[in-house]
C-alpha cells in the first residue's frame, strides 16, 4: 500500500494520524506492527471547525447540504456516547439510535454503524452472538463506535474509542 511504502521510505521514528477515522488509525498501527516497522504510530485528537465538522482538506469542497449530512456522523457518535454516559448497555439500542440520528439528518446511504473491538475492528454486537470470549474482552476493554456514510460522490467515515462495555 501507499502508506506502507511511505513509512518504509521515510523510516521516521513517529508518524501522526488523526483519530477522526478510528478504523484507518487502527489499520495503520496494525500495518506497522505486522511489518516490524520502527515507526511509532501516534494518535492525534481530531481538530474541528466551529460547527463541529472535522478540519479536513476534503471537507472544504462540501456544499452546505453535504456539510450538514457530514455533521451527522460525529453527532451520531456523540449520541452514542450520551447513551452510554446515561447507563445504556444495549448495543442494539445504541446502534438503532445512531442510525436514527443519521436518517434524521437526511443521510440517504449509511454504509455501516457498528460497535467494534478497538484493536481488531471486529463487530462486537454481531460477533457476541457466537463468541463468548469476545464478549468477555468487550466487557473488560470497551469498544469503538464507528460508522460510514455516503453522499453519492464520496464516503465519510468516523469513529472513536468508547468506554461502552457490553453486559455479559
């Protein structure tokens, strides 16, 4: 991949990636580990504009309508965090509420919303049905809220680590 080649050529001690796309950050860390790269992958907090949209070169090309839809994804993640802070432990209810927030904002295509293992990105809610060991790990370590939407031209993904723990 391009990132692997860049990390190999640069041979940097550290590489900095934003937390906005939790999945990408996790994959790059896994890549560095799998190929024994000497580069430490450092997570950086997401910098946001005044309306809450992540500061990104791609976002400056959004129309006002696209911008509102793009804001729905971090709002859905915020809503999931609010539910957890309020004591909600049902992954199915959290996911349904994330979808509701996205649909209410006019998002026409939801690629996915998931509660994922923060290390493997495996879908915790779906996999808990057949894997009690994964249920135990999720209960001990928490998870990540992740999602992606599509506006017809481009895809937007977002995610963040959470303190959500599935009751087992």
